[in-house]
C-alpha cells in the first residue's frame, strides 16, 4: 500500500515537472521570437527612407542645383576584374557661389524622415539658401536606402556614407576644403559628430542632438538597462566621439522638443573637449527648428562668423557674387516654383 502511494506521488511530481518544463520552453520560445522580431523592427523604428520624385525633377530644372553621384567599391567585397561590388550615394549640391570659384561648403546630414531632393527644394522655396545659408554652397547626400542611394540604412552604413561624402567634397575644385562646416539634424547629428571626430572641418552645428542611440531607445521604451542594452541594435554613440572634436561647435536644442529630450543635448555638450556654444530654445518642437527665427538666426550668425574675411565687406556683410551671374541664377530658379510638402 505504501509503495503504491509513493509511486503515485512520483508520477504526480514527474507530471508537474513536465508541465513546468513545457511552460519554461514556451516562455523561452516567446522570448526568442520576440527578441528576433524586435531586432527586425528596429530598422522601421529608426529609419524612414523615401524618394521624392517630384522634387527630384524640380531640382533638375533649377540652374543653381547639381545632382551628385558617389560610386565606391565596397571594402568587404571580393572583387575581380570582371566583377566589382559597388555602392552608390546620390544627392544634391546648391551653388550659392559661382561654381568657378572655391567657396565655403556646408555638408548636411538630415533627419531620419528627410531626403535630399525634398529638403533642398523646401529650403530653396523658403529662401533659406539666400538667407540662413548665404555665402556657402550646400551639399546633402542621401543615406544608404534613401533617395537614389543604394544599400540599407544602419548606424555603420550612415557613418561610412558620411566619411565618403566628406572625402568626395574635399576633392571637388569648387570646395574650399579649409572652410567646410558640417551640419547635422536629429539622427543626422550622430553622423555629423562621427564625421567631425574623424575629419577636420572648420565647424560643426548640431540641431536636436542626442548623446547616444541607447537614450533614443529608452525615450521610446524605457527598458533598455542591464542585459537589455544588448538588444539595442543601433549605437549612434556621439558621446564616445565628442571629445575628439577640436573645432568650434554650435549645439541647438529645445526644452519643448517632444522627440529628443533637450537633456540629451546637455549630456553630449559635456563630453566635448572644446566647449561648444549651447543654445536652448523655448516653444520649439522637433519638426520646427527650420521654421523658427530664433534657431535660423543663430545658425546664420554662426555661419557668417566662420566665413573667410575676404568674403565680408567692412560692415561684416557677405560680398555677393557678380551681379550678372546672380540675376541669371535667380531668374532660372524662380521658374516653376511650387511649394513642396516637406517633413523635417
């Protein structure tokens, strides 16, 4: 009788253990599937590639804009004389100065929903090239997967594209390589910080920056601590690069930025070797920086200050190109202007 009770008890314990084992396996399976799914959807959380064909066509009809194509051989590719694995970066340059002269250049790294054609068209129609960015040519090359650029967006591919863009710019006859200013906005501030830390531009402007990608993850889902940090796929660690930056820098943020907390900009500013100028705005939301006078005036002030002395007159005003060239460019650019829809 006692033996039967013991056997019955053992059977119940085994059933219990099997049940718990099944539950644990289900939990593990759900966790693994969830982890894989999260790693996949992170791309859609961070990047919104687009191509605006209408704006692209519009820019082709403006004489002061020129399309850029940068073709490079992929470093990791196995190549032969018959088969070269290449990638293409595409974008635009706006000539505020005659192409025949070496001129200061802005290299712009945009937000995760921007594309070169759409943004350049909007800046032209809004008059920003003739005001905020006056005196500089303006280059914007799309990230991999954006616009007509090939490849897939990631932190590594964006950094690589940023270096290739800078290297391309330095080689152009119309670029004064001693007077290149890098401008980054939103996710592009990570690219701008990285490129500036590796190269030696004259200046750096960061608009709505962050200290690292992990902070952006926690801003969306506040749970990436401890072991969970390893699930953050895109690092964008600007804090790691900031102490290598030696040029004068301008950081613009807003207490009312609902996407990137202004405190992240403060954390980043603290990591700079050379203290940047820090501007904290009020009442400016994330998509409003390029529509607010306070931000635009500060950008223009910084850019004008960093122009070569020979481009300024006795009153500190920018010397314009020859009248005939200027009027011809304006006349051609005005033709067919239609206000585009743009997402900053």
